[in-house]
C-alpha cells in the first residue's frame, strides 16, 4: 500500500467516524423535539422503551462478537498455535483455562442479567420500584463465594510457582543467562560440570563480557580498597555464547538468571515461563522442553518458527530489540553442538599465550 493510498484510507475512516457522530447528534436533537411535542412523561417512556431494546440488542451483538473474535483470532495467538512447549507450560495453560472458565461463566451470567434486567424492568404504567437498603444473605453470597474461588486459584498458582522455582532435577542442564542492554549472554559449564567464578569489575565488553576470573589479579573495590582475586580454573572450560541458547528435548533445563546492568526479564512465551533478571541477585527457574524447534515448525506450520527469549521489563531505548533464541534439539544434536564449542578462555588466551599463574605477592601485583 502506497503512502497516498494509506492517507486516503485514513481520511475515509475519519470521515465515516465524523458522519456517525453527526447522525447520533441529529437523532438526539430529534428526540428532544419529540419530547417537546409529546410531553416529558410520554417522551421518557418512549426513550426507556427504545433504550431497553437497544440494551438487549447490544447484549446479543456483544456476546456474538466475543465468540466470533475468539473463534477467528485465538488460533493465531502463540498460546493456541502449537500449544505450550514445556511440561510446566501445560500446567500453566491448564491453570489459565481454569481461570478463564470460572471468570467466563461469571462474566456471561452477570452481563446477561445486567442487560436483560434493563430490558425487562423498564418503566411501565402500574409498576413501582422496590428499594431495599441491606441484605446480609446477599452480601455473604457475593463475598464468600468469590473468595472461595479466588483462594482455590491462588493456591493452584502458588503450587505451580513453587514447583517452577524449586530445585531442578539432578540431571538438569544448567545454563546461566545474563541480560545486558540489549541482548543475552549464555554460559555453559565445561567438562568439569562447574561454573567458574566471576566478578563484575573484570567485565570487558570485547573479551570478557561476564567478568570471568581467568588469572590472579588485584582490583580496586568500590571503596577504593584493593582486592585480591585468584585464578579460578573452573572458568577455563566454560562456554560463552550470545543470543542463541541450546536446550534438549525431554531434559530439564535450569536457568540461572543474572543482569549485567539494569533489571531485565527473561520471557519465554512458548514455554510459558518468565523471571526477572536483577543485577547482583541471581534468580532461577527450570522447565522441560517437550518439542524440538523442528517439531514446532511442523506443529505451527511455520518453517521460520523460533523459540524466542524476550525482555519483558522495560530496560532502555533498545528494549524492543532485545530478542534471543532458544534452539531445542535432541540429546545427540546437542552433543554435536557442544563438541564444536570452544571455551571462551581459549578464544582469548590460545594455549601458547595462556597466562601462567603466579601466586606470589609480586606476581599478583604485576598482573
């Protein structure tokens, strides 16, 4: 669509909106004239009758619109298109559908009553309004019953939350994910199965994006006092990658979540998971993928499908671009990928150039 066509389309939409308001204004003025001719009482009765039918019509059209929009748009959403991609996501969807079922029934019931009462009990000759100021039974009914349902929903939610944030199974793949403005950094433990230590004052955007402690050194604390850091051998085989995280179908994956600057939020829509990334305060969650990326491409009928990691917390001007990818593969495919990865330490310090540890005071000061 060209710029001219877009402008013409917008002009047409605005013209239609203006015309609708003009028609409504003219109808209201005509109603005032009719009221003057018929008298205030007769005019009010006629207006109430019209409004009663309009309320009934609005109820029917509104409920039909809700059903129709759900039928047309629901299959296109990420919730229903392909379904949840983790075992925990199945529980989240079940919890959501239970909530929607309960609140949906209440919504339809109360709205039908609202609009039907407006039509049924409109002003008529010989009818008088009955007023009552207090009813203990009604107040108990609309207080206790919702409280019971909400308590059940809260208990279900807390049970799932405690499950997702509890200690992961022993065989879980551990991945450290660190948010930064505006991207994601992933770290995998090497053959030793242990993550090495890191220190934020060691961060180097070019070579050491996580601040891993690769050699004996002395740094200044925030108060200016010197601090001695010793080379952590566990960092030497850690694998550091950016933007794309690998996970294994059918194997739990534990995320150890950090932030390098401001508060971010790890949003895993397809897995129905999310967790804040807070500077200086690691958070965790775990889930078990049930479909590989290739399987989800078939389920969604989308050859370009990707599991996305979004930042669900406003974190700066580039927040919109903070997207990562989760590649879910089989165990065999993961083993092939892992075998090809080179520890970050060896990328920065090739074997011939690797620093030799000098634990003497003079050597530490020199480093």
